[in-house]
């Protein structure tokens, strides 16, 4: 039994109900335009599962769609949810003069907040030009335009302009009153465990949303979650959350099945994972097509031979 007191087993928290962010895919029609009807349907599925929608993130093509489309996403979600909380990705971007345009970011943050959303600052080439202290200062300044915000960590090898918040920067995030959480896209269990310990010591109410496609079971160690996989199977992930909260031993089987699907979806090239999510939604009958942003790579149709057994294992067919 002494082993269970050693790292990382000391973090195990059976019965803890995690908080879940579920990315909502923004599907695209053959014309290359967003499929707004499909998006509305997927948003409804996410809400029905009891998870908090995360829009304009990775599966939401937040790095590819233009600012006007992101604004339309926020307005659409705000109107549909009628005051219920959602999270929306925002980006630091250059202005017409080629330099960082803070007024543009301030306007976006204020608009998300006005529609009832929580802005999540995603990495971008503009943000990558700032050193850690400047980035922390930017988040503090964003707090003047909204009541709550979230930071997002995605390494540069998986996101254009990506940045990783080191432990010192993470400690500084914990000291920002408006910053209520971090989406951890490091895909590193050890990094997440280190952050959870720091969080527990300094600010226990701060949310560490694990986006770890290589470790979907991180909720067992005190993390919350923001898995891209939730864009395609929010119901299965919500059922997993419930099983963990009621200390159902069957949660282990659920984790195994979810991990098998996540591994298929997130394999290289990672950008093609977004089409894999759309393909799952098509196979489930939640979308009438598997269209994603035209700039994204697509997986071969033969992937269905891998995805179907994985979905069947989760009882989703």
C-alpha cells in the first residue's frame, strides 16, 4: 500500500468529478464555406452531453478561419446557449502595419465576454514573438476586458506559433486573478503532474484542462479535460466522467476504449486528426458529410476500417 503514496499515485482522486471542455468541430461544405447547420447540430450534441463547448479551437479551425468567421461563431454560440457558459479561442494577431494590434485583441476578448463566453488565448505567430514575461503581461491586460480567461499551451511542433508555458510562467498564471485555467496541450504526463501539484499547493480552484491525446485518463490524477476527441464522442467522454465520479471500476475499460480511438485519431500527421474527427461524426450519423477546412489534410477512406471497430468498442454504433 505504501506505493500508492508515491508519485504519481499520490495524485489519484477517485470520486472527483472533472470539469470538461469539449471542442466543437466547425464543419465545412464542399464550397469551402462553414456548414453552420452542421455546427449548430454539433453544438447541441455537446450541450446535451453536459460538457462545456469550446469553439474556435483546434477542431474548430481557430488557427485557419478569419476573424470575421470567428466572430460569427461566437455570436452564433452566444445566441444558441442563452447565457450558458462556453469557451472561445482568441488570438493575438498583427494589424495592418505588420505589428501586434492590441486593440483588435481587446475587442475580440470583450465580444466573447459580452456573448457569455470565456476567452481562451491560443498560441499564434504574433504571441510567439513575446517573451514569457510579456505574454503574462498580455494575459493580465486581457483581464481588464473580461471577468475570466483561460491560457492555452500547445508546442510549436503541433501548432503554428505554438508556445509552451514553463513552470515559472505557470506559477505566474496562478497569480493572475482573471486566469481561471490552462489548457495543457503538452502531451506530457509528467508536465501535467508537476503543474497539478503546483496548482494544488497555490490555487486549488485553478483548472488544469488536460488535452493529452496520449493519456486520456489524466482525470484520475486531478486534471480536468479538453480533449479534441470530445468533438466526436462527447457522450462517451461524459459517461467516462460519470463513471469516475461514482468510482465505477468499469471506468478503466472506458479509458482503454477511448485511448484506442484517440491514438487512431491523433497519429501523424496531427493536422489530419481534424478530418478523422469529422469522419467519426459522419460514421455516427451526426454529420451528413466529413468536410473540414479546405486547408486541412484528409485521412484515407480506408481509415474507416480502423475507426469502426474502435467506435463499436465504445458502444457508439
